[in-house]
């Protein structure tokens, strides 16, 4: 079974349903922004950044984020992991942003924050995202997990990704979120959830499109949080920051993303057109996220 072809087919079906399955690398220096677009059928965040760095920064000393995944298990174990994830996560109530009106257009922006040697970054991002929503309900975030055995500058264009789901409650502390995240990764559910990408082939494209509304009911995610990691590139101007505009679909209408280049961390946020929101709505949500995140910087 060629999972890369299955993943490409999955995203192609979403494209045929009218969704944008490209993601952007946005580079900001002073007030100017430069956008580089990548097709999600062919790239994940890791391979896209590697290609970009090889093309434009070949002579710059640089390093990739450390990556650790468990060895790939056999088919039976993957199926058990998939079933365990489904029964643990589906058919529960999670917070989702309320639609404000008719569909408009997708919106994206980001904030730049300087950080140095910050610990438990993922926990702080999840905590601040949930706080920014201002809800008493639990939120559910899909976190993509790279399945590349090794990330280096020989990595070829490829979408080799799966995901874990993280539930965040109003009472979760930073340390509690860190433990929950470590537990989810230790469970290795990402080896099972990768098989969800087979749904478009198993169901067929027409039925898959019809089932998207059902998926939104049985697994109502708040959104996606994409963490592309901490990359170091010598020779960049200190005021240069890079951000990722993650993909969004109606079943995961909020696309949050973080990318750190040297000491510049970006908090990116995209809202799907189906939410009917405007640029002021996006600004207010980003402002709250930035404020909440800054409030826990330096804390354990």
C-alpha cells in the first residue's frame, strides 16, 4: 500500500470539493511580505522548508528541528491504534467557532514574537489557543505529526504526515498539557490515524464528499495546530520572520500554526470561509492568542 498516493488522493478529493489544499510559507522583513506556495498533495511542512532552504539558502549554515517517531508497527497494531483513537475521540462534544453569516473568504494573518530557549512550547501554544477562544467547553485540536524517519537537507518533496488529537479543557495547566501531549505521542496513535487518509479511496470520491458533513458531526474538531518546529539559519536579518499558512476545511475550520526561525516565533491563524468572519474577527482572535501566549512565556 502506497500511503503517499493515498494521501495525494485524499487531498485531491478535497480540491475537487472546492477546497484550497495549498499551504503558504510567508516571509516578513519589516513591513514587506513574500509568499511561497506549496501543494499539499506533494509536500508536507518539513519537505517544503527543506526544498526552500536548499534553493535559496544553500550556502547558509543551518539546522533542522530534531524529530523522533516510534518505529512503524505492523498492520494489526496500526488497526488497533486506529480503533482506539476513534473510540476515544469521536462522538463527543467539543467547542467550535460559531458561524457569523454566509461564507465569505478564508482569512489569514500572523504575529511575530521573540523567544529564546522556551520550554514546553507546545503546551503553552495549546493553553493560549484555548484561552483565546474564551470557552468553558473542551476544545479538540488535530496536531500533524511528521512520519519522516529522518529530516535532513537531502529530504525530497513528499507528504509523509499523520496526526494526533489533543483535547484541551479550561482547567488544564501548562504541565498537564505537556503530560497529555507526551502521553499521546507515546501511544503512537499517529501510526493508526494515518489510515484515515484511505477514506477517500474506500468510500469513493462522491460518497466521500457526502460524508464530510457526517465527519463534522461525529468528530467536531475546533481546528488544526501545525507546529513546523525550530529551524536555525545563520545570516538572516534579525527582523526577518517566517510563518506558515496551514490548510483549513469545514471540518477543521481554524488553522493555527507555529514556526520558529532562529529566535523569531510566528503564531499563524487562518479561518475558513465557511465561518463567515471578517478581518476584524481574525484580528481580535489573534490579539487574544498573542496576549495569552505572552502571559506564560518563561513559565514552566
